[in-house]
């Protein structure tokens, strides 16, 4: 048996030993703008709101809207295997 097939066999054996379950990402959860901002700030991302109430935020010198912040938060949450944020009707405003 070659080294690759032994490695593959070992990986398959470990998979079945753990119950043969495939981990999936949890479903997306609804949110508000405050949820996204709180999450990103808890991840040590510095975010400043715009001076006007036009829904713009400054993050790392880049101007983003709420949907841009949600995309940033979801990338981080996927890496952490946490449920992603869902853009609800409240967040689209």
C-alpha cells in the first residue's frame, strides 16, 4: 500500500471514528445594524459612523455601507464557524 493510500485510509478511519458526521455552518440569523456593529467591535474592528445619517461607516480608512459591514462580519463568522448574519428588512434601510 502506498503512503498516500495509507494516509487516506487513516483519514477515513478517523472520520468514521468521530461518527462520520459532516459539520455544516448553522443557518443565518436575522440582525439589526447594531448587532453587526457590536459584533465587529467585539472583534476589535474600529468602526466610525458617518457625520450625517446616510448609513455610511468608516472602517480601516474605507467607507462602507451596512451591507459592506455585513459582508466583512460574515467572512469573520464563517472562519469561526458561527452562523452568518442575514440581511433583514431592517438592515436594508
